[in-house]
C-alpha cells in the first residue's frame, strides 16, 4: 500500500497559517510537491504573497470573494480509501467554467511544472473552504448527533481551476462517514457526501463489494449505469477502469464541451467539468469512494508512452493538432485529471504514476494497473497493424514498463504471502486470448504476448491462486477462465487447469455492438465458439458489474442499461457468475446455466426483459429500440 503525508509544505514561513492551508489542498502539490522538488509543483509562497499584496497586507484570510458569489459547481467526491484516511474533493468557484489560462504549462518552465506565470491575469484571490468529516447514521444518512471526527481548512485559486482535494485523516477503518465543505466564515455548504474507509490489512473482513465501471462517453449516452448503481446502494467502493472521459469532438444532445477535440489544459479541464456536471456521475461520486485508473481516452485514443492514434509524434500530426506536441498534451491531460479526480498522488518522484494497490483486509488485494500511459511500447495506431503483427511476440514489448511490471509481480507474490484470499487486478484491457474475425487485437494484452506470458508464468510458477482480472476498454462483456493455452493444460468444459478468472465489463455508455439483440447474440456465439477460454459474451448492453468477494467465493453480477439514449432508471440483470475460493475457474454450470443476453458455453440465453426500475423499485418488462444518442447531430 502506498503512503502519503498530510503535513505538506507546513514549514513554509511566508504567510504562516495561510501557507499551511494552501498546502492542505493536495492539488497544489500535483503532480509534484514543490518542497521536495524545487521547480515542480505550484509555488505556494508565491500564491500566498500575491494574495497578501493584492489584499493590502490582509493575508489570504482576507477573502475578496463574497460567499454569495461562489458555488460548489461540480458536487463533491471522495476516493482512494485507506484504513485511517480518505481523499475528499470539491470545486468552489465564481463560475462553472474552467480557468481560461493555458500559460501554466507553456514557456520555459520545468517539466511538469505547475508554476504560474508571475502575477498572471489569473484571479489572485484565494477561496477558503473548511471541510469536516462526521459520524454517519446506520442508514448512511446524516446522523442527528453527528460528531466531527476530522476537519481542516484549505484554499484554492484559479491556478488549479478552483479544485479542492484534501486528505481527511484520523478516521476509523471500514467505517462509513459523512463529509461536507463550507465556505469559510459563511453558511454556504456543499452537498453532504458519504464515504467509507478501507479495512486494515489484517482485519478479518467478511465481504467487500465493488461496483466496476469503464468507458463513460458523455455524448454517446446517459450515465444510467452510474445512477442505477447509486440508487441500488449495494457496493462499498467504486472502481473505474478508465475512459472516464473521452477527448473527441461530438455533437448531439450531449455535445462535447469544448466543442472540439481537446489538446490544451483549458480543454481538458473543461471536458472534466462537463462530465462532472452529469447528475448520475455526481450522485455516484457524492456517496462512494472511487478507486479509478485511466485508460487511453483520458489523454488520447490508443495511446502509448510516445503517442496515440491521432497524434503520432510526427510533424504532420503536430500541425494538425494546432501545435500541441505529444508530451505537452499528455502533461495537460494528466494535470487536469489529478485536479478533477479524488485520487492520491502515489509517488512524488514519479508524476505519471497512477498504479497503486489497496489491501482490503485479509480478503483481497486490489492491484490497480496502468497498462496505458505510463510506459507502454508502441500500440496499434490504425496505420501500423501489419507492423504490430510482426512485433507482437517481441520479448521486449511491455504494457507497463519494467518498473511497474516488477512491482506488479511483487504485489501478487506479497499478497499470496500475507494470506489475502483474493487478488483482484484492476486493469484496463482484455487479458484473455480473444481472436476476432480480423485476428488478434494489437491494442490489448494480445499485442504484448511476452508481457502476458511473463504474467502467467509468475502466477503458475509461484502457485499464486484466486486471481480475478477486471477489464474495461472493449465496450462489451467478456467472462473467461484465466488460462495459459499452449503452455498449461486447460479444459474449457470443466475449467480445470485455469488459474483464475477474468471479468471484462461493458461500457457505461460508449458504443458496443450496433444492431439488434439477435445480431449481438450471433456475434457473441461466434466469439464464444472461436475462443477456448471465453465462457460468456454480450456486446449489446451498456452497464456495469458488481463484484462481491467473501472468503469462500467471488460473485460477479452483470447489469445492463436497455438504452442510454435517454436518462432512465431501468436496470436489467444480465448474468451472475460465481468463483469458488481455490477453484481458480468459473463455477459450472457457467452463469448458473441461464443468462438474459449474449451467448455462453453450455448455457441457455433466455431474454425476459424483466427489468428493475431503480427509482421506484418496481419490476417491469421493458424494451427500447434505440441504444445510443446520435452524436453526429448538430
Ligand atoms: Fe472506451
């Protein structure tokens, strides 16, 4: 588990207490802390001095914004739960719009510098907020006698787009709390949030439930999956496997903001702001701690360490992008991501690092990977598929880079040694060997055969069992035994020989199979019949899954939204799978022998359309003809 410190920059002499409060906002340290690395991070003393000068010496506390001019523009959020602390997030600003300055990452400043142009046009006046964590009622609602168990004060400015991110410490493990922000010296309060800390590593935890999401494309459809999971209120934490935002330009009733493909810091901030304006995203953020990782679209489609499909480190693509280089774009995207997500800064010496792990009692280790942006070898970029075919088996190819890859294998070993029952790997892309009609993908684990083989060898050689891979990226559901074909015996009928399972989930709203349910089922049948370890597949429904882990088994329940072309609360149970501890394979019969949609080995597909309205709690037979929004409309 990673560690962070709450005492950031506390020794700064300038403006004493104000500096400490500035530093309480972790976003001033994002992605690096200035007291550790001069030249990196925001110059807190400068921001503080600037404020003092403008206020005629009144200090940062002499806040020029009147509370009535300010709003909590994008709700509240929490994330990265530890046993004794959690990250809290909000944005308090005079406007919902993001700061227009792109100056902060241009010019001759240090790499990844968050330093601000001296006395820039940015508004110098800081906004002060107090935050507090309260005891919570048994029902998760605010308790009448709520007691403050953790509190503090933080400032924010336009330098960090008026975002606030604090670490609330001194909390009890595996405990539900309420939290709230208040504008200093006023009764202007944010929405009341709810969150939950992690259990301690050695705690005997009976069950942990994760709601797992990926690929939430705002213009493609409504985030019904977020809203349904929030209203059902069945999970402990949210895991997002990436493509939390998309960088594209798109039209229609949820047209992208800004109305163009995004490249600059302003662009990425504005796009994050648009997504966080969604009421279903806000609801799920307000009441659960998120553990997110990113995939390509947080930066750019089919990204790797040095480029992406649309920005190829060539003169041509540089000019096409309006003069933003691959590296500059990545910095802009990373900075906005850290500002807008309730996530910890993992390693202050490694500002691109998001890979990290969580020990959730003696029940599971949740190992969160970055197979995308950190150090991936060249991927499929649309124009180079023949080249990728030639090099996919190259031994040097890596999805993670050697630093992360070695850490990953060590995490698996350590988890087994400490006796955690399950190893859950929160990963972006499909791990199982899936051959499509066009062949193998070059952009998932199949494009990096050596990396995949090293992973499987580590698991088999060290007899590391009870492994559960999670994946997103594909916009379809895929459930497989974790097998090493051609190397280890595997029986697809019984599952014998596997070393775990993979649950790869569909998108929240990004497009999957287009066409009818019947067409999608035929596609699924083709895929299941052509791929040995693939046991169930469906590409029609948008949705999410709930992973419930206890010591004797893991259960994965897949849910579909029947249409994301409207905001609705229909939640269709698609299929349930169980994995017995020590089994290292899906229980047979797969899915209990019967699923609602798609196609699976040796099981019946029975479409009932019997759907739960998560708003009214009533069941009804529901059908929609249109799944997605039209994004080409003006
Ligand atoms: Fe996606």
